[in-house]
């Protein structure tokens, strides 16, 4: 006789709670239901409670006074920082005198030689033309000053980055410990740590070099660690099976396998060091940056552009040379860039003969007495550029029929976007913002991600900068939104058309390498002073990185997936929306992250043109020698950047699954 079995009824779970994100939000809502009433009863203010703030003015002022009082007598300054300062000065001076000794013809020949051996005749001609253009603009001596300072700064940045990258790449514990340090070094605005550097080393070349090292070393460290961790495990196991020691495995396997990442790190260190050229001039760096800074102080856009163009030319040439060196790395012996078939031994002979040719050129220039660039060969572009800026200001600032002038656009953007966003953020209770940040960070990451983001935002309140930080956050959100709309659309166009990509590349190079100070005055001339021009400057600075990352991510989508979509009759729009964008999700999230970081980097610049908020506090602290004001505002910007990084980058299981 058959028996009837009945199963116990299962508790029905609503479909919306079956997803991991919904369960996380439910847990967060339950926690908020308990904690928010308690917090509201204890601190009923909508803004951050004054009872939860810490005033760091007194201790930081004492530190500043102690440094000033002991800088000339304490053993730490006499026997450590003093030797560091002397070593930097001697190194920069040695490189500068070497460049002057080569003469303009020798330097141009040396630049062309390196480019020729690495990437061929075309880049060699471009390199020589770039150096000659620096002379034609009347900037030969400042260019050599900048090149000497950047050479020492890049070498120090690479050495520091290699050491940190080796530590992080070989040890998980050190990697976790170094990550927040590198985050701080990369996000902390340059103006914020200029003041401590100046307090220790004084105004001059050592302070400029060391500030540049702090800014340029993190990408070298990150890429070194990435390259060492990404080395082929089968190769490492094969080397280990031969009985090699850890040091031998590092030198013969791991580092050679990470050559591409190392060269990319060198490339990024050079780019970031050059981007610091103008900022370093504020503390006595000299060179091209000093010319740009002086020109902008007198509102001379033409003179600023004449000094800014050589910085761009140096950056483009060095970017192309290091990029070509990275593309040539591989497992086989080095080959000649021109023929593709010359062995490394013959290449060394060619290098020796080419360097001999450069020496001959330098000696010939010295004997002929033409080491310095001839004054009659210079071209003055300042006057026509200033006339063009005056025309733009007169015809585009206001009074344009139908569409209105740029001043009207800036006013509308401030009224309709910036003011509502700032007002909304400052109107929300402080605990609600913490909940929003926790929800966003936990949904795309782990509870550790959410905790880090919440603590970073809470630290801003503890520092007593809640309202200025929300003002800065409103500008960052608006700038990132505009940057992503323009950047993703442009990146899609570049990814789908080789012609568009080739046309955009020089434009993006110029925008990415031009110092922010150079295009600051044209932005102010077009949009006036206020938060809108600060946002415009941030968009121009962050846009190239977003375009490049988006285009690269879309181009790297598996061709088989696109071919499958085309075979099913998908239109180009459907291929983009349903195949390319989902598969390029990681690159798009990286574009968002880099957009946030780069926009934050211009927050200080925004403070110079009426952006106010944290940027103004940092600039004011540097100008007045007020360590407390400048450093605390810089720390708030770091916390803001850390929070935004955690809510824009997926971690944990979601990132591993690509959800």
C-alpha cells in the first residue's frame, strides 16, 4: 500500500530578497532603524555635531613652530635632511651643466638618437623637432632647467617606486600596508604637502624635487607590484625547480616578466613629474613652471602658453619613447627598431657609434661657440595669443545671439546644477549621508569597503570641515557627471573608428600634459570667476583619461563575441549596448574612478578661481604658512577621495564574478 508523504512547507522568500544586494540593503536598513534614532536623540543637528569634532590647530601649530625653531640646529636636520638637500642640489646642477655643455645641437641630437634607437626615424625626427621648437619659442634655458630637475625627480621617483613595488609585490602583508599609503600619496593635493616640505627644506630645488617624488612615485610602485604579482606562475615554478634562490628567481624571472609594467610605470612617473612642473615652481622649482606661474600672475596668457608648450612637447616625446620601449619588450633578444633583425650585441655597437656622433656634435658646437640658442632664432607668440584671447572674451563672454554667451552658460550651470546639488547635500542630515555611502559601498563591495568609506566620510566631520567638504563634493559630482557623459561618448566614437582615434590622440595628449595653470586663465576669461570655471577646468583635465580608458576597454572586447552578435543580426547600436559595454564594465568603472581622482586633483586649482571650499583652504594655508589650515583641508580631500574611490570600485565577490 502506497504511503503518502508530505513535505514541510518552505517559507516563501520574496523574489526581491533573493539577490545579494537586496539582502545587504535589508541588513543595513535594520541597523539604521536601531542606530539612527539613538544618534538623532543624542545629536539632533542636521549638520555634523560640534561635539564630535576635533580641533587640530594647536598641535599642528606647535609642530610648525618646532620645525622653524630647530631647522638650523637639530641633528635630524643637520645630518639627515641637510645631506638629502645637498645631494638633490648637486644632482640637479650636474645634470643641468651637462645639458648646457652639450649645447642645443647636442641635446637635440641626443634626443633624436634615443628616439631613433627605440622607435625609428619618424619619432627621432619628432623628438628633434620638439627640442628645436623649445628653442624657437625662446625657452631653451628654462627647458634645460626643467629637464634637469625632472631627470633627478624621475630617477628618485622610479627608485622609490621600485622599492615600494618590490615590497608590495613580494609580500601580501606589505601590499595591504602600502595600499593606504600610496592612496594618500596619490590623492593628497600637491599644495597640501608643499607646506610641510617647505618647512623642512625651505624654498628651492630640494623642496620641488621631493614634492615631485611624493606625487610621481605611487604609479611606479603600483605597476611594479602588479607586474610582479602577474608573472607567469608556470615560468616561476620551472625556475624554482632548477634550485634557484628567491633572489635569483626575482632577478632572472619575475623582473624580466614584468618589464612591460615597469616601463609603463616609468612612463606614468614621467607624465606625473612633468605635470608637477608648474606647481613645483611655487616653491622655487624654477624652469618652465616658473615662467608659466609668473605669466599667469600677470594675466599674460600668451607668455604662459609659450612656456607651457615646451612642457607639452617634452611630455609627448617622452611618452612616445617610453611607450615604444614598452611595446618592444618580449622574451627574445632586443632587436633594432629600424630593421627588426639586428641582434642586441650589434645594437650595442650601434649605440656606441651613435653616442660618439652626439659627442662630435657637442664638441663641434663648443668649438664654434654656439652652445646657447641664438637669440635671433626665437619667435614671439605671446602677442597673437593674447589678441586671440581678447577676441574670445569680447565676442563669446556675453551677447551671443540665441545661445547666449559663456558667462550665461556658467551662470545657468551654477543655478541649475551646482546650487541644487550643494543645497541638497548640506540639507541632508549627517547620518543619512553616512547611510547612503554605506549602502553604495556595500552593494558593490564588501562590508570592509563600506566601513572604510563610512569612516573616511566621518573623518571629514571629525576634522570640522563638514560643510566645505560637501561644497567640494557637489563640484566633484557635477564635474564627474559632465566628464563621464562627454568622455564615454567620445571614447565610444574613438573605439569604433580608427580615423577618429588618430585624430583625437594629439588633442588628448595636449589636454593631458598641458599644466592646469595654463588653461586656467582662458577658462576664467570665458566663464568668469566662480565654481563653474572650477568645474570646467576639472572636466578638461579629467576628460582625456576617461576617453582613453573607455576606448581601450571597448577595443579589447573579445572579437568572437562581436562576431556572434553580428551573425544574429544585431545592429551596431545593439552590439554596443548589449555586448561591448557589458564586457567592458571593468574598464568603464576604472574610467569612473580615474575621473574622480583627476577631478579631485583640480580641486585646489578651483580654489584659485573662486571654487572656494576645501581648495581655497589649502591654497590659503600655503600662502599664509598656516600648516593647520592647509594640512587639515588636504586631509579632508584625501578622505573625500578615499570615500569616492570605495563607492566607485567593486571589490570582493562581485569584482571576481564581474557582476
